[in-house]
C-alpha cells in the first residue's frame, strides 16, 4: 500500500542541510550562494558540489537588479567580426535603456572563477557568451543566483542545457563549393579555420558534400587550417598559389582570411578573378569594398546576436524560450571575386 503521508516525501535541501553535509557553517554556505570572495577555494568547491548534488534551489525570487546591464563576453576581440555581434546586441537593447558591458577573456574559452564571482557580486540582467562558455559548476553558480545566460555560438557544440543561437556552418560550406563547382572549378583549395573548432570542420564537411553530390573527389591535399585571421590567409595563400599545380579557386573560412588570399594572389601577379576565384565567409561590411568585391557566405552575425539578446531578456523576465537551440540560415552573396576558370572562358 502506498503511503500518502506528506512526511514520506523527500525534503528539499536547505542551507543547513548543505552546511552539515560539507561540515561548514551556515554563514559559509550563504557566502558561497551570494558570490562572496572571502571563502577559501577548496571550501567553495566542496560547497558548490554539495549544492549541485542536493539540487539546492533558492526559495526566494531574485532581488530586483539595481543596474540594468547585460554582459557581452568574447573569448577575444576581432574588431570586424566582433563589431557585427556588438551591433546586433546594441540594436536589441538600446530601446530599453539597457547598458552593455563588454569583456574579453584573452583567448580563453572559459572565464576564471574570479571573473565570475565579480559578475555574481553585482548581478546583471544576464550574460551573453560569444565563442566561449562556462563549466558546469560555473553554470550552476549563475543559475543559483538566477542570472540567465545565452551563448552566441558559431561552433554549434554548446551543451543542450545552455540556450544558444548559432548558424548553419555545414550549409555555408556546401553552397560555397556548389558555386565554384558550377562555375567549372575543379582544383579548389580550402583555407579553413582552426581544426579543433567544430564550425571549421562543419564548413569543410559541407564543402566536401558538394563534391560528393557532383560525383567529384575533393582534394584533401588542398585543405589548410588557419586561424580566421589575415596572416593565415596570406601565408597559406602564398604556399598554395606558388605550387606548380596551383588551385584555380580558394574557399576561405572567413572574410579576413580571404583578404589575405587576395593579397597573396596580387603579390604573385595573378589576376582576380581571371586567374583565381576567391570565396570568403561571414559577409562583413568590408567584403563589399575589397578589390574585387568579395563573393562570400553570409553568416547573419547581427541577427544571431539580436536573437540571443531577446532570448536573454525573456529569460530575465521569467519567460522560457520556445526553443533553446536556434540555428539561423546561411546564404551565398555573389560579387566580383569569382568567375569561371580561365581555360573555360
């Protein structure tokens, strides 16, 4: 017979429960919950582990936020690419009088606990992470303080538990390759982003799939992995274009890398697009002003940032999003840097 005695139900954990479990004072647990920095790191870690294990949840609603701020956090600043994200966030927040606080992690993909403690001590409306994220323990810390967070993630590997807005990288590589193949190119080089980033691998995979559907083999010897920056496009471009069997086209993993390829081609005396076609990725504003104007895959950076910001503001108001994973579409913008290979003219 099943008991209906309420006392038989498991009791929710209290601060006192956590204190007894860890062997510390209630005051210490309270300090951890409130983001105080006067707790020893090992003690803090044990308290947070116990809070997670007991699935502790605050029973009071989040106190009103004194400062209407959103923190926008980059793993590092790339002025052109990051500016598109900033514009998208600013457009979504300016009408509401919300202050935007910028931060960058110096190339790291996870914030330090010290940085996170500073956020917790002065709670914002929420935090947007761009190309970076949180450990599970750090996620739990923000959730306990009812500070929502959303990722703007071109990498597409953010855990399901983190609300995320990204883009379809595989399709971006697919449509770039289709365009070049339809023009008649067969020796096509790829200068992708870092090999350890899923977005880079997804773009190369889409590029390869376009070859498969055309019944052609993609030449793996023409694939290079760069950094998304101009110098990588330039250096890999020089190497590829100096080859006796140089490619007739290059697909670059970013507009910035594509500009490096354009510079390498000019230095070697190649005509663009007569001797070499180039396709970039991102569709940064400057892509329309290169010489020749750059054909590129449009990644809707401003829309991604704006969508993520609106999702964050909904979460801050207690509104759960209809979907916690949104991938926006990519499309090809054809300009002047691509044409049929010279032998086909």
